[in-house]
C-alpha cells in the first residue's frame, strides 16, 4: 500500500509542475514572438514614431518664434536625410537599370516593358479622370472669386512656356547631349524677344524666339533610357559583356548596402523634416479655409485611387490580397510622406519590395526606377483638380474638348514631371497653357503644395510598388508555364522512348519462340546423338 501511495504521490508530484511549465513556455514563446516581431518591424515603428514625434516637436518649437536662421539650423538633420537619399539616386538608378536590363532576355524585356508602360499609362489616365470628376463634383473654385495671390500675401508665379515646347523638351531630355551633364542638368526651352524689322506704319516688329538653356536638376529621363539601352547592349555582347554586367551587379549590391545603412537614419531625419515644415508654416488657418475645398478634393482623389483603384487592379491581376502586399511597404510610404519626393523614396522602396514582399530583383530593379520617373498617378490627380479649380476661379466654363485636353495633357506631361518636391507645379502650367487659362494663380497651388504633395508622393510610389508586384506575378506565371511545357515535352519524349522499347520487346517476343524452339530442337538432337555415340562406345 505504501509503495502504491508512494507511486501515486510520485505520479501526483510529477504531474503537478506541468501547468507551471506550460505557462512558462507560453510566456517564453510569447516573448520570443514579440522579439521576432520587434526585430522585423523595428524600422517601421521607429519611422512612424519619427513622424509623430516630429509633429509634436514642430508644434512646440513653433511657439518659440524662431528667426529664419534658427529655422534653418533646426531643419539641418532633415536636410541631411534628403541629401543622403538624393546622393544615392544616381548610382542606384543607373546600376539597377543596367543590371536589370542585362539580366532579362530581349523577348521578356520587351514584354515586361510593354506591360509596364501600358500599366503606367492606364493608371495615370484613370487618376486624371478621377481628378477631373471630383473637381466638377466638389467645385473647389466656385464662390472663391475673391481669392487671389494678393489677399493671401503670396507672390505671383508666371509661366509663358508653350505647350509644344514642353513636349519637345521631354523628347530632347530623352537623349541628353552629354551624359555627365545629365547627372545634374536638364534641357529647358527659354524665350528671347528679337527685332525682326519695321512694320508698315513705322512700328517695330518683335518675335518670341525659343532657345535652349540648362536648368539645375538631374535629367533622370535621359539616364533611365541610356541605362536600359546600355543593359540590352551588354546582353547582346554575350561572353564579352559578362565582366561589365558583373561589375554593375556588384556596384548595385554595394549601393543597396549603403541604402540599408541610410534607412537607419530615416526615423531621425524624418522627425526634423516634419517638425521644420510645421515651424515654417505661416497662416495655416487662412490657407485651409480659403483653399480647403481644393485640398479636400485632391486628398480624396488620392484616397480613392490609392485605397480602391490601384488595389483592385493588383487584385485583378494576382488574385491575392493587395493590402498584405502594401503592409510590407510602410517605411517607404512614410519616407514618401515626409520627403515629398518619389526619387528620394526609391532606395527604401527597392529594398522593402525585395526583402518584405519577395519581388524578384530583376523585376524590381528594372521597373521601380522607370516608375519613379514615369508613373505619377498622384500628381495627375492634383494637377487635374488644380486645372479645373483655376478655371472655376476665373469663371471659365470648360467644354468637352478642354476637359479631354486636360486628361491627355496631364497623363502625357506627368511622364516628364520631376520626382522632386513641388515638381508637379510646372506641369500644371503646361495644362493651363494647353487649355488657354492664365497661369498667374499658380502660386495658390504652391501655397498648399506642401500639404497635397505628401499624399501625392505616397500614391505615386504605391503605383510603382503595385506595378512591380503585378509584373513579378506575371513573370512567375510565365516561368510556371515554361516549366510545365518543358515537363510536357520531357513526358512526350519519355513516352516515345517507352513506345520504341515496347515495340522492340514485342518484336523480340514475336521472333524468340521460333528461335528458342529451333535452338531447343538443335540441342535435343545433339543430346540424342551424343547418347547414341555413348551407347555405341559402351557396346
């Protein structure tokens, strides 16, 4: 009995610590899971926290009435972030496009390029249509006739550039005359007034003559085209071009390492970028009350396009949840929101798309630099809203032809829009010139551009990222089809081999009985003869 009791007690003693162990293991597993989550999302948490802390810091410093010089010092850490990101753009764009174009064969490059251009054009056209529709529904310029640059204390902005010259400049910048100069300058048409002779009544005749000048700013369009064509040329060289391809691949990987280091400075830099922008704001209440409808229409358009249209297009192609794809891109979206530059967001976007969403490097490094240059969905929305807003402000009724012109011009001119803060303002001037509206009200757009430009840039980079995801899916499907075709061909070859083997075996089976029968007959006759000889010898 005592032994049994001991056994029972022993069993009981053995069983009692189990719940404690399980609780402890649950705690450990929860702690491990939490640590893994923290390690994986630490940069995202820090970046979002940087924006929130920046808002609070800006509100606090705003009440200190800093001088202009002190504001500049306060903005210095944010300025350093922008400089780092811009520094990395040139090697990243050139090397990634060369290595991306060289790693794809010409057929797949042409197919993927065609799909990408179609995707960019269609999404930008949809964005333009959303912008125009919202502007006519919300009517941001109706009843704002008294609104002008003077009563808001703004300087006038004028642009006398012809629409034809704007598109010719776009074509000229595609083929820069000097690649080194294209790294920091782009071609821009300016005008000079020259005397061409005397009129009939003794009056002097003057003409406006266009001439070419260089403006500060990287000619990213020309560099993108050159890098793509150069990559294809290296591919065509075959074995001779392999060494140079490896060089650009290594250069690209080293650039991505630099990007990963810069990303750890992003939260700190963003904090001061956002904070300094809040400190620099002047009379926000007056601007928001005066241009509130315009701001609302633009941001609503960005929410509809970025939250509904683009995810639906992605879902239509891939049949997967677009928001799970977008959840891996919080850091680049935050960077886009803070910097207002799709070009400056390119390094972080490239890294997160590859690491968090598993997009093929060949696809991301080919399509994202092109998207950062060409795809401007968010810009198309606010440009169309701005064009209709200025028309309503000047009491101009837009006809169907002018509306169509706005859609086409916004879609086409967004290709050449600079991926920099306030880059879209120049494009609005092209649209206004195309439909014959005055450009002196552009400073109203510029006054609130720092608000609208943030959501604009987020939508721009979201379109690029989802485009990369769609292309990756299409490429994966193509690879699967090729593998299936190869397997099918192998199976057919195996069946043919089997048929031949079976045919040979059957042929052998058909002939072998006679042969074996004959052999058996021969052997048996030989045996009988041997037996006879043996008997004779015995006798």
